[in-house]
C-alpha cells in the first residue's frame, strides 16, 4: 500500500506534527484513503475515506496535500516529506512527488 509521511516542526512554538496518507484497494472495488495525524508522541487520530475510482482518490489526496504544504499561515511552518513507501503500486500515480514543496 503506497503511503507518505509529512512532518511539521517548529521548536519556537513546541510544534511537532506528523501527517500520514496511505491508499489501499478495499472491499467491493472501493479505494480507501487513510489519514493518520497528530502531535508527535501521542496516539493521534485516524480518518478513512472511500472512493469509487482511483481518480476521485487522487483528487482528494491532491487537495489534502496542498493544504498541508501551505500550512505556514495556519501553524507557522509547512509540512515536509519525511518518508514514502510503495508496495508494487505507482507512488507517482497517487502523490505528486515532483512537487518542490515536498522536499
């Protein structure tokens, strides 16, 4: 299952957040996008969204990533890519890893 993890760190504000997005093909041909987020070192939260087509999932992921990558106005720093994993699926299909804001 492809996944990426983003992290936002700002020592001055004691800010240390993780945000992980993963994709899997669920039952009945539904694509499931799972989001795990929270302050580093806590249990965090989990959300799951189902989509009928991969393209719907892509659109949702792109919108979600853009919000994280433009978080400076909300939290004082942007999220950065810290890890990615791909298990025999096209990571580039789901995530725009060429986006310069991720690095």
